[in-house]
């Protein structure tokens, strides 16, 4: 492992049971991602890209191999340790936004801080600052149904960032957006990566979305078939 390696994946395997059959989703994946990279993971449906993303974020555990974060094998940690890892180190952005409809934008962004036990005044301030950073300073008291799709995804990004994660994992973050909104969201992610040095790992099947990344990993049938990185976690 090189000094700037953030995530190292070795021999990663994951199987799913469908009735009496076992379906391999990942077949011995090896991958290194350096701190500050912007990586797009591409591949057809069923290629294993979302499964890989979930394993990178500790949302699932592998059937073989391991995921190491700064040298710590997170895939071998307890459920409580994984929950703590996700809370402190990783931000998640999903295609469906996953906002709580009864909460305002501000309330949604505050939620991860509430789970961490941050005092109300502090989490309110931090959530306002984060909404401001994604261009929604004037939309904090609106509920998700009062926001456009692009605005909802910005709220989701603010929520993912409010705890100060080192890595942002994005699963088809533009999949429910029109082209213009998708471009705006990708521009925001690129800016966060460039200016804040947040590591961004993005799953997409759209080449125009992947073009925002500096490195592209192509998957097929549960394996990495090409990688524009140099093999040591560096981007191009």
C-alpha cells in the first residue's frame, strides 16, 4: 500500500442466493483508490458496480477478499464498528435522494449530526452552512416535495457532507434528473473533489457523466476489465 492509498480492495467476492441458485456478483476484484481521486465505475446492468460501491462503504460484507480503508480491513469489523465507520468517514448519495418527506431541507441535512449527538444549535449552524455551500441557502425551510429533483439531490449531497467525510460514494446520482440538472450535480461533485479534496467514487452507466471523473474503472460480469488509473490508485 502506497502512502496516499485511501481504499484497497483485494480478491473481493460477493455472491447472492436466488432460490436454490448462487449468483456471483463480484469475482475476485482488486482495486486501489488514492486519497483525493475522482473515480467513475462503469459497466452494464448486473456487472457488479453497485455491489462494489456498497462494499466500499461498509453497507455490505464480502464473501471473500477484503476492503481496507487506510490499512484497516473494514470488511472484517463488527456491525457496530462498520456503523461508526460509515458515520464518520463516508458520505452516501443515491439515485432516489432518500430524503425524509416530513422534514425540511435543513432537517434532512441535520439528521446525521443528530445521530452523532451533536448539540441542536451546532448541528443547525452546520446544516445551514452546508446548504449554503451547495447553493440552497434560501431553501432550507422547504420540504422535499417543494423542491425540484436537482435541488433534492443537492440536499442529499449536503446531508452526505455535513459530517465531514473523507470519501463520497455516489450510486447513479443523476439517474432521476434531467440532463441539465444532472450536469449541474456533476459540476458540484467535481468542484467538491477539486476544492475540498474529497475522494469521490461514482457509479454510472452514462459516458457523459463518467467524463467528469479523472479515472474510469469498467466492470463486466463481476470483474474489472479496464482501468484508466496507473494500477496504484492514481488518476490520469
